[in-house]
C-alpha cells in the first residue's frame, strides 16, 4: 500500500490542525507495514526528519501563516498540482489530515473533519463557510471514508451533510506524551516570571469565549491573588481582549504571552492552578488533555465534544454564564481538595488516549478501504 498524505497545513509555528498533522503522520510512519510506503506532501519537512517516510516538497506559500491567500493557494494546489504528483508517485490512497481534498483523482481518498466551526459560526468564518457550505459536500461524496475526531463531530457531519453514519469513523486525537508530563513547580521558565496564575490556551476566535472569562475573572480577582495568563491567539481577537481587560480594570493582572513553544507550554501547564477552557464549541479539544497530562486541573464547557473527551476529570461550566465561570475560578483556587481530586482523575483520564492508538485505528481504516 502506497499512501500519500496531504500535509500542506504545516508551517513553522504549528497550532491545532498543524500539531494534529505532525503527530498523526509521525505515528503512522512507525506502524506501517514493511512493504507499505508513506509519502508526505509538505512545505515544512523538518518536523519529519528521521521518520520512516518520503518527503515531497510543496511551495512555502501554502503555509497558514500567509493567511487567506495561502488558503486559496492550498485549494488550487490540491486540485491542479497534487493530482499530477499523485499520478507520478502512483499512490493507492490519499489521506487528507484536514478538510481539504482532491476532486480530480481516481485514487481512493480519505478525509479528516475536525469540526464544523464554520457552519456553527458563519460570521466568524465567512471565507471558510462558503467552502464548507458549497464545496465540501461534493468532496465528501468522493471520499471512501471520513474520519471524525469525536462522536459529537460525527453526529454533526452526518446530520448536516446527510451522510450515512457507517461512512464516518470516529478516531480520537491525543496529545504529545513525550512533551506533556508533570514538571516540578520550581522549574518554571525564568523569562516569564510567573508565580500564581490561571491559564488560557488558544485565544484565537470569539467562540473560544475568553471575553466572558475576563468578566468572570474581574469579579473574583481581588479574592484569589492570581494572574490570568493567555497563550496564543490571533491579533484581532487578542487586541479585542486587551481592550476588554483594560475596560474591566484587570489589564495589569492579565498577561498575554503570544505563541509559546511546546516545551515551555508543558512547564506553564505544570505550575498553573488551573486551565480555563470555556469554548462554546470544540470538535475535540486537545489543550485539556495536555493540561491533565501535566497535572493541571481543568475547567471546561459542558458543550459539544468536551464532556466526551474529559469524562469525570474536569470541572464543568455553562460557558454562557459569567457567574458559573467566576464561581469555577474561585473554587479551583480556594478548594485544594477539589484541585487534588481533579489532578488525580486527569492523570488517569489521559491514559485512555495515545497517538499510537490513534495511528493504529487510522491505519485499520486505510487497510479496510484498500480491501474494498
């Protein structure tokens, strides 16, 4: 079996879909059969150095960091250049790690859909909404199988696109087990100079619901003596959050760190009093798993896939209620027994997830469609 992987979503600062692509491709390369070949099409091959795969280079201009122009180029590359290179490599199967695939190919094709954010929040994703609404339905019909990363996402796909559930396979994501593990509290990265703090990871869009956290934090900040540390995020939303923090009078205690490396993120999780993850919708939700693996208690929304992923190892909130968010912040700081209980449950919960398991289940799907 010769497998081509469309990994054009990668750039030099991967988040979300990029991290998923790196981890799943690396792990698949460890478990393919000796006679099988894995060919990865990417503009950022450095992350796969030393792994059992062949690299096919792609132009750097398709990288997500170049914005909407890159998204358009990725689409046209997938429809024009990619099919020709598939012919040249004579592949048996095309695996797309995200929602972009190939219309003009006779090769068997599998696509991963991580969520339907664009459909749920069309105003937030106007450009991608058109793709998910008018183009993706035709692509899904051409695929021999669809991978969803949660039962919640599977239900969304089946209901919205009227696809038979048996065509959609649930394969859970995981987290980087080598990187995310408990670290001694005394080893916090020196340049951040942090002591007591609550952590937010991935403040990119309004559905992440960070503005409600800021309001909730402003109500209890004087009681808890903790900073609020926000990692990552897109400039427009971060600018909005900074203005919001200033208006609420908490700008001096709200720290925006921007992009943080995986090693530093692990350290930050390990010393945080809690991860606050109040998202209105998630296809899966990797940050809560990363936090649990580092011994950090998590507060998550009681919506979409998050209860499915976190089980009994999280403190659940109604993400639309500022009162409930404020209450959770205070409890996670003030109640040491609650924190200890969540830490123990979290460390146990993450044992259910691994990229090895994810890769093996994905390969089983590949083998199943080849047999068909």
